[in-house]
């Protein structure tokens, strides 16, 4: 086991070294909060040098010499630095929850290919990068296609901003990326049944998390996205107003005030707030699972955020809500591949199995195009095949008469 080194900003998680920016720098808006340095675990000299470099860059930024750090020298690293730091960059227009993975993948790109000159890169390089990024975590494991595609998406976004800033090589290399096709992950096929949701709700009650059970019911019967049910914690500097603030973050999400006296739940899906702004209404009175959960909630308690952690009285943190789902899934014997986010697809799939029209389901889930509903969320493939086969059989029998 390598000896643990000491350097300014150097921290360890177990035996994994990483550099961490100071709290003051992060609060001031420094984009690089931490960097995984496991690559240098067996090279103490390079580990220390990398820490010193990261520390110097942070201090230079804090001293007001931001422009120096963002000088474009034709490398991928200088492009990523520009992309992360320039306030005009599309990176700063992303939701906080989206910026986090973008920043993680941006750092990965810098560490692995940051020294490359953009002018010198071509499609063969990109193929090698994609194959490397998508390689399995363990031998004989599953390829990490989503990881590789996300890295390409970040690189493509950075190049687009580089074009806007008239940085050399960016347009030509972006054209190369646009000409390429990359492997795609097979679409998810998991769609929980009503019986499985009953088990999940039962499991949440057993853990004394009744609000989580209500969330499961709304996600499934209302075919609602997870964050449109439990909301989202985000940095204070985000523009949306909020009355729920805790530990330097604020929460944005559904409130009980959005459920009227007729038990109609009105909301605008967060995914369409800045596009179609399409509003959705769910009639809780027609949703048996939701009604069963509402019985557990006295009228006088129906105020503030719709779903709260009973242990804190505040909305669930995403990681905690996910851990509850994992525990419920294990305790109730549900398939280990079933994600909480699949509950929405389960609702859509049940609707199609019940012969509800795709157009009607599209209205339920807030899609402006029914094609999206069919392509992404309707996972009732076998039932669709059976419906087609039955229709063909009826047609064939009629033709033979």
C-alpha cells in the first residue's frame, strides 16, 4: 500500500488521493472543487506536483488573475478552462444538478486528454478516447457507454462555445465530431407493475418513511418524474426563489398548495419549464394508491413541501431518497435492476397495456409529442407485440371467410 503523502489541498478517501479547493474558493465561484488523483497514487513526485499546480491555479484565480488561467493556447485543457470559467458559457446556463456531472466529466477530459492540441486531433483520436472511456470497470464487465457519450457531449459543448469565441481549431474539430456516430446504450426495459409498487410502498412504511411511499404512488399512478415529486436541493445563487433553505442550499419542488380542494395536483414539469412550459394536472381522486397514502396524512399536516423526510421535516436529499429506495428494493425482494426513476415508465406502460391512447398518455406525462411517450417511456413491448398479433389474427380470419 503506497504511503500517504502530504501537500496543500491533498486529501484522502481511504487510499484514494484527491485535491480539494478551499471552501473560500468554492464559495467565490471557483469551478474546480476537487480532482481525483488516483492516477498518481504510485508516483509520489507527480502527485505532489499535480497538487501544487492545482493549488497555484486556484490561488491565481482568487487573486483576480482569472484571465491568465483562461488564456487559450490551443489545448483541450485551455478550451475546458474557458468553458467552465466564462460566465457567457452554456455551462453556466445549466441547472445546478446538471452542472455537477458536466464539471466531473470536464475534469476527466482535462486529466486524460487536456494536453492535446485541438488542431492535431481527428476522428481516430476520438474513437480511441470513446473506447477508453467506455471500457468496462472490471474485466468481462459491461461497457460504460453512457459515461463515454457524456464525455463526448461535454467536449462537443465546449467546442461549440470555442467556436462562438473564435478559438482556433474548434470549428474544424466540432465538424469531425458531428460526422461521427457513437455506440448507444440499449434503452432501459424495466417497468414496475402495480403489484411491485404495492410492495415498495409497504417497504417504505416499514422503514417509517410514509412520505416516500406517497412519492412512489405519485410517480407510478401519475407517471411523474422523480424530481417533480421530491424536488431538488440547489445552490443559493440559483435564480429560482425558495422559502426552504438549509445548510447553504435551497429547495425547489412541489408544495401542498399545488393540490387544490378537489385533490387536483397542478404542476409544470421541470424539464419543460424553460421550453414548452406545458402544465400537467393529475386527479388524485382517480388514483387508488395515492388515496391510500393520503389517508395517512392529516389535513392539518398538508402544508409546505409535498414530500418531506420525516426524520428532518425537510425535503429529502437525493442521495438519501435513493438509499431508501435501495433498502426497500432489497427488503421487498424487488429486482435489483429496478430504479426508482423507472416508476414513471411503469405508469406509462400500465396505461398502454390498458389500451389508453398514446395521445392521452402524452397529455398525462406532459409530452408535446406522443412519439416521445412511445419511444422513451412505453416499455410494454411484449404486450404491444401481442396486440399486433391479435389484430393480425382477427384480420386474417376475416379475410379467409
